[in-house]
C-alpha cells in the first residue's frame, strides 16, 4: 500500500493543546492518525540560523518531519505573504492586504526549502497531500526537483473571485503554480467555480468534466467539504459534564440562557458585528435583558500581524462599551475570553448552550459550526445561527438559522427566533444537520480526496 505524506505549515504534534488550534490541524490529525503516514511542516520555532537537519519523531501512527524557520523566513513567508496578503485577500479583505515583493520571494523560497526536505523521505509510490495557502507553489517546487509522485492540494480557506485575486500582483504566477498538482480541492462548489473562472479567463485553460487542461498539463478540480467525526464529538461533549470549569460556567449563568461562540481572534470571523447584534437584541427585545448571556471564547491568533492587533483592540472596546451600558449587579451580558480550552470542555460548553452563534464575514468551512451541532443532546438540542458566508452554509442551510453577518438587525432577529424556537422545530433542524454531518464525515472527506487523487 502507498504511504501518505501530508505537508502543511502547522503540524499537529507541535500545536496540540496550544491556542493556535485551527480547522486544518484538527481535521488532518484525525485523518492521518487513522491511516498512518508522514507529516511534514514547520515546527513552530524561529531559529537565528537556517537549520538544515529536520527534527523527526514518531507518535501514534505518524512520523513527524519538521523544521524551524529563520526570522527572515518567518517574516516573509508566514507573517508577510501568507498572512499579510493571501489570508486577507482570499477572505475578501483587500483593504488589509500589504503586498511586498520580497515577501513573495521569501514565500516561494520557503516552499522550495520544504520541497527539498521532502526529497530525503519520499519513495516512488508515496502519495503527497499538500494543505492550505502557505504552500500553493509547493507542488511546482517538487516538480522542479524531479518528484513525479501524485501530488494533491487542498485549500482550507475560500478561493476568491478573479477580480479580487487579481489585486495580488503575482496572481498569475501563483495560480499557474497550482497546475503542477494532479488534483486541486476546495471547500465548496463556489470556490471551485472561482478557480475555474480564473483559469479559463486568464490562463487559457479549457474545462472538460472536472478536468482543467492547461497546455501540457491536466488537473482535476473538485469540492471536498471538510467534515468532523460527529460520534466522537458527541462523546467528547459528554466527557466533561462533571468538570469544575463547566460547573463554574453554569453557576455564573444562574439558569440564564447561553449563547456560545468560539473562534480564533480573526477579523474574518465577524466578531464586532456579532457583539453589535447581541446589543441590538438587548435594545430591541427588553425581555432578554438579564436573561441571556453571550460567552465568546476567542484565543489570540497571529498577533504580530497588524490587522489582528487592530481587531483585538476594536473588540475590547466594543465588549467594554456594551457591558458598561447593560451590565447589572447580578448579570454581565458578554463574557469575552481571550483563551483556549480543551476540546472536551469546549464541546461541553456547546452542549449546555441554547444557541451556537457562528457568524464569520467569510470562512472556508468553519468546523466550529459542525462541532456545535454534533455536541447537542438529541432530546433538547440548541440552535445553530450561521452566517451565509461560511463554507458550512452549503451543507447546513436547511437546519441552521441563516443570517447575513453584515446585517446587525437581521442577526438580532435570528437570535431572538433561536432563543424562542419550539422544541419540535429544534429537533427537526438538528436531525437534518446530523444526517448531513454523518454522511459527509471526516473519513469521507479524506477518502474522497485520496481516491480522486490516486484512483
Ligand atoms: P479556523 O480554521 O479558521 O480557525 P475552524 O472553525 O474551521 O476555524 O476551526 C477551528 C478549530 O479549532 C475547531 O476544531 C475548534 O474546535 C478549534 N478551536 C477554536 N477555538 C478554540 C479554543 N479557544 N480552544 C480550543 N480549540 C479551539
Ligand atoms: O484553517 C485555517 C488556518 O489558517 C490553518 O491553516 C492554520 O493552521 C490555522 O488556521 C491557525 O492559524 P495559524 O497556523 O496561523 O496559527
């Protein structure tokens, strides 16, 4: 049987339990644990001199091959181009994008360095699966080194429409480099279409079924919405039911209703608009005052990128203003926490809440939305209020209460409806979403992608 080699910027063994938990690590870790293989990427450290030798270790079925970045590599590849240009642009925030040509050069150089690292471990029948926006030109770098294996690429974040993508000066080179892959996967059909639009309009590609032909190369494209393991999440959500933190949360609530939100502290997550919507609910529906609490868990992320420091300040002032205005001696409307929790605890918080509020302005998928549903008790499920701009909306729109995160009043109305929703309707919506989650679970995501890459 062929071995699987996963390549991504973050590698789970390094980040497990740390605040930078993101959808990629959570999704890939489970998939690779089940199947076994190699995971190659950054070890999360910054070294003053380039360290040529990778660090390797094995843990539960996975061999990890990781390297440190130099300060310059970190600044140019991670902080500069990946998170200063690709992340904002792909999330439609071109106002936050800061293109510097040498960052792009550094980004490509790190991709080449990672590809060189691969040459020492790759065997001829290995299958290589590359993840996310940090590594778009990785496949091309591998081909340059003579690696002929099947290489697939999966983008965890949205793929923007061509007019937005073209604001990145090196857009053409970037998308051309994606043609080195055998299969390119996206979260939704909308992302696939945006990629096809670009390739056919600007690269003279032709589409035949799910294959794009560009000059000599043919690449398959498709939507592979990442899933979760709903049964495992359900079990996790029950594990901490007698824990101290959950007791503390319940004690603080004093039988009030709970709206819960969990996100990395990122400007794409729509946190300010969400707080505004909660205030709008308190303003317009006095019956909720003193009766509902919003718990927002938001561990800081990428704090050395300017846009992130800005959103953090903005949120602090918004939460402070709202709490200053509405807090009573025995009730604080918004509990805003910049920390991360164990997964079991997070799922137990979801389980005891009445509403899961997930309102990104733009999101590749949003696994929290799926985890929220899977954590609910079937006999008394909470309601998912979901942004139409999360990738998860494509699968969950019939069960969730859909909102537009740019419409503060609309979100407040959605919250009001969710808080008052009768049990029967909640159960119906929950059953529908659970059906989807079971059908499109994490193993299905992995198997579909790998089967299409190497039938
Ligand atoms: P993103 O990849 O943009 O961070 P997702 O919602 O897709 O967004 O994935 C986030 C993942 O990280 C989820 O599995 C979620 O449970 C986990 N996570 C998010 N915030 C925390 C936190 N505060 N503590 C622990 N895990 C978290
Ligand atoms: O899933 C999106 C994602 O950007 C991952 O690629 C990443 O690992 C995660 O969020 C957390 O971000 P970072 O690795 O920059 O801390």
